[in-house]
C-alpha cells in the first residue's frame, strides 16, 4: 500500500516513516523526468552522494544521520571527487554512479581558478554531462528567520547547461581574450517549457523572463523569443520580461512582486544568490538540478564554505531541505537558529532539534493510527 | 543650474545638443559641435538620453562612450539620511569597466538556432580600470578594493582581469585588495552591504551590481554616476530613464542629477562647493517637508530645488 507523495512545500503532513518514504522521488520527478523511477532493491533506494569540499562532507553526514534516525529507506553510494586532481577520473566515476542511480545529493566541489583553463569546473562538468538543464530554486521567507523583506515566494528556473558557462575561451592575440556565450533555440525552448509547466503545476500565475536583450540583441533576444513562443501555449499564465539590472534593483526594493522567473545561466547565478540572500542566506535555500533522466540535489547557492568547514557552525538547513526535496516528504516547522541567521546554535544542535521535531511528529501520527 | 548660480560656482556652462547625426562615411556620431565643446572643457554633465527602439542608430549613450573613450563608470552608493530603505549605512563605490566585456556587441548566428555572443577582455582595458580603481580609492580615502569576477567558470577572461588587478594592487600596498566571486558578492550584498567598500569589475557584472547597489539606497532617482575617460575627459550623469510621462511637468526628482553634479565638482577639485550643495540636498530630503513625488512627497521639482537653494544660501 503506497501513499501518493504530495510536493514538498505544500503539505504539512508527516505519515509514519515506513509508508511515507516508500515511494520516494517518483512523483516529484515526474515533471522534469519522463522516465520510470529508479530501480529499488529490496524496497530501498540507492542515491549517489558526492561530499564535495568545505562544508559539504559534514552537512551530508548530518543528512545521513537524520535519515538513519528516521529510518529512511535510502542507501547512499558515496563517491569522492578530489578537486585537486587534474585528471577527470574522479568526476567521471561520479557521473557514472549518478547514471546508475539516477538521483544524487551533492556538496559543492571546489574549483581552483588559478589552474589552467583545461582544468574545468567539476560541478559544471557534472551538469553538462548529465544534461541537467534546469536549475530550480525556491526562495521563500521562512517563519522565524529575521530578514529585511517579508513574504517572499519566488521560484527561479535557470538554464543550467549553456550561456556564459560554455567554457569556450581563447586568446586570439596576446592580451585579448574572448569568451563565448552560447544561446541555442532548443535549450531556450526547453527551459522555457519547463518553467511554464512547473508554474502551471504549482498554480503560479506569472512567469518573468530575465534578460539583457537591449545589449545582447541576438543572444538574449533569441532566449526571449523562445520564452514568448512557449508562453503563447499557456494562456492562463502571464508572461512578462525584465532586464537583469532592473530585476536586481526591484529585488532589493520590492521582491514580493516576483512569482516565477526564468533566465539564462549567468543571470540565474546572480538572481538566485540575491534571492537566497533576501530570504536569509546560503544556509537556508535548497536547489535542484533536473534533467530528463537524472536529478541532482544540492544547496541553491553552491558554496563550499571553506572558512566555516568543520567548525560545527554551518547551517544544515539548505542541505537538509535539498535532501527533503529529494525524498519529497518531511516538513520543517521551525529551525533552531545557527549563527549565520543570528542564533547561537551549533550545527549538531540544529540537527538534534530537527530529529526531535520529527520524533514528535511521527509519534503524533503513529498515535493517530 | 539654479543652485550653482546661487553659489557662484565658478563654472561656465555650455549647453550642447547630442542628437545623433550621420557623419561623413555613414557612421553615426554625435554632432561635431558637441565633440569640440567637450574636448575643450573636458568635463560634462548629462541628463538622460532616450534611445528610440528602431532608430537605426546605436544608443546615444554608447556613442558618447565610444567617442570619448569613457572607460570607467563610477557609481558611489551612499545611504541617504532621511530616505529610508531596508538597507542602512551603505557606503560603497562600484567601478565598472565600460568599454568591453560582454557589451562588445559582437554576436553571430552560427547556425539557425544557435547564437554566439562574444565577451572580450583585454589586458589593456583591465589594466586601465584596475589602475583607475586604486587611484580612486587612494584619492578618496577608501581602504579596500574588491575585484568581482567569475574566474571559476570563465577561467581565461576573468582570469586575465583578475591577474591585472593583482598586478596593479602590488603598487598600492596601502590599499587592501580582495577578490570575490560574483555570486558571493550578490549574496553578501543583500545581507550586509556595509561589508563592501570599492568594487571593481568588468562590464556586465558592473551593470548588474551597480544597479543592485542603486536599489539598496533608493533607486535610480537618487543615484549619481560619473564616466571617466581617457585624456582627462569626464561626463557625469544621472542614470535614470527619460521618463517621458512626466517630462515638462515640473514633477521630476532632480536629486540624481544634482548629486552627479556634486561628483563633478569634486572631480574638478571644488570640494567646498560640492560639500555645500550635497549637504543642502541631503538636508532637504531629510527634512521631509519638501519632497518630490517619487520620494513620497508632493512637492514640485522647482519647489524642491528652491528649498535646496535656500539651504545653500543659509550655509553661507
């Protein structure tokens, strides 16, 4: 007997662990992935876990703890990626593992930007090899977190494979470097389509395309055109567009006006970080990288957090929420504050508090049965 | 203009029209009278220019920039006492490379459905802007210069920019130099803008960040801006739009232009005059009695200006 899992942020229900977690992942991924859910061996899912660098390993350890505590039927296949290595064997192993398991949870892998251009960003390599074309971030004001702006609820859909992140650069003459930004019709249509489908599914009313087509007339012009094309197929959703610099200005003065936003890669980077900052910082927002066949979950702002690594001060919320997105259940009611949002709790204390909440909740629901 | 006259600021005003005309050879350019005037005086003050959408000629702002090689766009963002935004105590300067980068305008359609935009970073331009940033920091008693980049992704281009910044930093040991990723800057900027001082960056990031910072202090209606070029040319301007819906109705907020003019005075070394006008302007906004519509008041543009002039006179 399997319960249907409602999408994460809309439900305030915790069933008894065994039942709820039994169908992890499938319904949520139905939108982006049109493929059957990954195989379950003996009723347990296997998920690839890439600890990454900085605070990644410790946060993921906490996720494992929480999962163990709540008897989540997920086994993690841990694949380490050494960011210092110049060969790409490590990341290729990780990619193969993800192909095998279809779902992954990862920390950010550091990119040493003083290394030569042939040494590509591992994170980027992962995204492009697996064709994880949509990066979805949901920024919403959390109760109990003090921020300058209230009532923010923005979904950001960012093209994840091309644009400025094509890593195509060359030095045509000494002292002159050219970097290519690629925009293709197919990818733009794809991401616009994803955005509108998601908006419709979540009952959102407005999609805003963010661009700089007044300057990059052909590139962003193409992107915008594709968005408009897709928008015509969704008459119930309003589509408008905004230039990226105006967007950031509006975000810091009136972020409540935004609903769903879709944009190419680099602007996505900027806007998602601004929004994450608006709702309380990098420790609170989870992100999902979704492709047709695979899904990789991580924190939205993709920081390695080297300066706070292993000090037990990192906020595990983002990673935990990412794992929740992955599992499609669990609702966090309240989070004890870690230092980055003004409290004195340590990372492990927050985890303990979450586990206590879960215990309380599962006891309640167990009693209900 | 009125405020300046009152103060007897030693400036001779030459007004010039900058509607685009087609020069010999078919290239669009600004009228030669304008160019001559600028070459002579070297300093200009500019209001917003409209670029009609299907005009057939490039943006006027772009033309001005190219003609005078205005390579640095400087935008100081200081929280205005009396005009409350959710962000207080903002005091930073964004210095943006203004000639190349993502705005080189070079785009091609490779095959149908694939477009390539080229972002150009050159050693010279990076060197120049870094040099300017550190000079500015030194001249204005700023303590830190932060280079904003995305070298983890754009290894060669932003890497070059970063290297040049580092090289220039060597000559300015009295100023602290840090580097930060664009996304980290955005993240931290909306959480704690007081941690930033001077920011130097290539064109696109500069565009986004300078507008972000303008938003922090209250928007484009109150943000001054200066464009510094080669050969000592400098044009100061307000960066808001032309607002055709309120043109000629005495409703506009002159703060941005006024503060840009103050920047201009400082650039010319007329610090006393600059200070007086700036103080008068801030005081007027703070007093809340006479404010233009966009700042939440009901005053006309001329009333606002009169009030500022009055305060300037009082200071004498």
